[in-house]
């Protein structure tokens, strides 16, 4: 059944949190407007109506937030906590998120248009992320090092200090927790800058922290634009690390800006991930997963499998299966229970996605499914498949960030590995084959941060490292490496 295309004003949620005065900045445990008094409106992409207003922080507000985070970092209230107590605070945070999961998911769906089932999954996953990291404070070991007689040498793992967390609009709550949970587990303090379009769930999270024992100033939230608020954070000389998820262009700029005081950086950036379907694969399963991997979240996903490579001998059969799967993704109201795909997150982004249909046609490619704006009644883009493509075309190389994939045939393993690696990106890759020996060999050869074999992309709440190679990023979230990414190593030499 197709979900409705227009929002029902009667059933449209209006959580109390979005009613009333503009949302303020959360600095040192206190809500305050931007010093300039400026605000920005936040829009519902389904209706393009204003939801509420948020504060537009500038460099003065950011400085206040960084000072608060520094003060909290140096305070005994935070730095002198036992590892057990720090872990139990993370468990308290997980509980409070769990108790408000519906509301937090509703705020994300209101602002970015993702189906409620998807945003609810992301909030549930975030609860697990906090529970995962709650186990870390009691397990961050240093080392005793080889020492000459009369000496004791050892190595400590200590927090970095103030961490700036800058998040994108496509998975607002989840991305925030991926950064805040490990930062707190390792004893840092945080200033979060959510995407301007999607600040509400992060602000509500800050409000909910009052229900936990987290000391004031440990988590601060500054809202506003990337160009002003984000820029002030990445330039700030008292920020020790920036952990960023967003576009490759902003990631490169951030790396330059971090030179001012040699900030540590973790960058999770864009992708153009290959899905490789060999002739011996379970084709119906591969088609189902391939559709999900580029259509979930309307393709506004960094790990979207948007370059589909199919072995020539099964191209026709696979294309027909894929078309059937794509037909089940009908965009509609993200609050409707039948909706699997919502609108694009904003009109600007919608226009950007549509512009690639012209780019494809002008290059001689053929849009075999979709390729329309699916009517003029909202920011909907129909699931779109582009064929007759060469790997050097813009549609095969650039991240479109919409429900759009290219399909390219291949005839042997070397060719498909070469084409897959012929990309500036390297975030995820999906391989479908019943030949496990070939699956492992190809996985080893793919230039990609993650490889998924005979499965869709699985996120594992903190357990597995996640990140990209090449221009998809620097560093990893999660896994065991994440502890190094949020700590400094200190060598201590003692003359006994
Ligand atoms: P974006 O424009 O790079 O924005 C990301 C964040 O950076 C936002 O909070 C943005 O603020 C802020 N920002 C923009 N300019 C800044 C500046 N000069 N200094 C500091 N901060 C600045 O990316 P987006 O369009 O929101 O998100 C889509 C991109 O994120 C895609 O390329 C996608 O692949 C990538 N992504 C990657 C992952 C991953 O894990 N690898 C996950 C999700 C998304 P405002 O938006 O408020 O201006
Ligand atoms: Mg942006």
C-alpha cells in the first residue's frame, strides 16, 4: 500500500519541546540565547513549514561553551570520578534516551524526513552505543614499560581535553551519540555542533541530561550555521580535538583549520560505495539488499551502495529483480507507518539530487527507472537507476546523496575490483557471491573502510570499527582503536 503523499495536519506530531520560545544554547548546564540574539528557523521537509527556531551562535558563544567545557574538564567533579562512576553515568544516559526514544525519533523525523521506523532504529541503536561505551572506563589500561634497575617506566592513557563534535543532518541523533559516548567514556568534555537543519534531538538530549548525574559543563551544545558556529569551533585554540561527520569538502577545510593548534581530528566523510554482484550470487537476496543499500533513508546515507556492478551474464535477470525491489520503495509521509522512504531533507538538497538527472542524460547515460521528481507535491524523488554508464561519468563518481544508483556490467574479477577502486572514496563495499574464497579475496583487494559480504550494511553499536579510506575520511569510530583516538599517551619515568 502506498503511504500518503501529503502530511495530515491533525495527526502531525507537535512535541511539547518544539512549542513555545526559540530553543537556546546549552552552555555549562544553563540555557541561554545567542549573545547576538540571532535565531534561525528549522523546517519540516515534508511540509516545508517552520517547526521552531534555534539560537544562532557566533564566536563569542562558542568561546563561552569551550571555556565551560575546559572548566568542567579540569574540575574534580568530572576528572576525579572513578572509572566505575563514569561508566554508571553513561548507563544513566542510555536509560534516559531509552525512556524518551519515541520523542527523540519524532524530532529527527520532523527535521530530516526519515521514516519514523528508521529514526526510531537510530535512537535504539544509540542506547546500545551508550551501554557499549559504559563498559570502557574500567578497561582503559596503560602499560608498564621495560625499565632499567632503579627506574620505573610506565605509560598512561589520558583524556585529550575539550572535544568538538560536529554532526551532519542525515542521522542527527545517532551521529551525535557516536561522538559523545566515546568522548565521555575516555574522560573528555564536549561541545556539540549539530547540523543547522537538525539540531532538535541534540538539544532535547542536552535537556534530558538534567535527569542524570552528569556534572554541568561536561556536555555543551551550540547551534547555528557551519560557516559561523562550526567555523568558530574548528578555529578555537582551546579545542583539543574535532570529531566530524559530514562532507569531504568541509572535512578538508577542517583539516587545514586544525593546524592552528594541531587539533586531533577524526573525519567521517562521503562515499560512493560499490555493490558487486557475481553471477553465482543469491540474486533475489542481492537485489533486495542492493535496493535497501541505496534507498534506505532516501539514499541520504554515507554508506549507500550507489555503484552497482553486475556480472554481465546475469545482468538482465538481476536488473529485473532490482526493478521489482525498487518499486516497493514509494516515497511518502515519514510519519505514516507504511512509509519506507520519506522526502529529501531540504529543498536545496532535493534540487541538487534532481540536477544529476540532467548531468546523466547529457553524458549519454540512460535513466531506466525513476528519474523524475515523482510529482510536484513535495520533496520526493523516485528510486532511480541509471544505466549505459561509464565509470568516469560524474554520476558514477560523485556522491549524489539521493535514491539514485548507477548499474555497470563487468566480466571478470580484476575488472570489477579495478572499477570499484577507481573512486576518490572508500567507505563501504558490498560483495555478493556464493564462492567464499572469492569473497574474501575480493574483500582484501577493495579499497574500503568496510566490506559487507552477502549482507546489507550492518551497524554494530560500537563493536566494529567504522570509517573510510582515501577521501572518505581519517580515523575510525568504534572498535578498540577509538580509545586511542580520544586519549593521549603519557610516558612517566621514575627514578626509584
Ligand atoms: P556538511 O555540509 O559537511 O556538514 C556537516 C556538518 O559540518 C554540519 O554540522 C555543518 O553545519 C558543519 N559545517 C559546515 N561548514 C563548516 C565549517 N566551515 N566549519 C565547521 N563546520 C562546518 O555535510 P552535510 O551536507 O551536512 O552532510 C552530508 C555529508 O555527510 C555527505 O557527504 C555524507 O556522505 C557525509 N556523511 C558521512 C558519514 C560517515 O560516517 N562517513 C555519515 C553521514 C554523512 P551546517 O549544516 O549547520 O551548516
Ligand atoms: Mg552542508
